[in-house]
């Protein structure tokens, strides 16, 4: 199963250069890296990145993340995947641009 992380372009560039990341400022503040499932990611983008257009959507396979991946209650009682270790570049299955269109972000075809 794939889980998804949205990065701002500078965060993604820094992650790629370093080979690992502890996430965005919100991740650092919360002490874990926030992910979404494909069913959750549209709302995540709308809620936290509504006006941002230079984004990168990153997919990770949950089996690669091991015991550091925890499913915890968040928005409205839904379980969200949270990673309690650095995210490594080799954990990433694919990355795609996530542009902002007239009616919201444009997700890769076939993802949702």
C-alpha cells in the first residue's frame, strides 16, 4: 500500500540533496513525519497547501518503512500514517509534481 507526503519544492530539493529528511516544519514541531493515504491526500492538500502551487507529491510503500510507521487518530478520528524516523530517499517509490489548478491541486492520473 502506498502512502503519500506533500513537500514544498525547496523541502524536496533539500531532501534529495541530503538523502534523508525529518520533514517540514510541522513535522519537526510534532515529532513525526505526516503522511496521508490516497483517500486522505486531497483534503490534506486543500487544508494545508490550498494556495501553494510548487509542490511535490511523494509516494512510499508502507512495507519499506517498518515499525517506525504508526497509524494514529487525527482529523475527525481517521487513522493517519505517521513516521517516527527520518524519511530516506530510498524509501521513496516515486515523486510527481503537484500543480495547483483552477479548482484545486491536480493529482497524478490513476492515483485517486
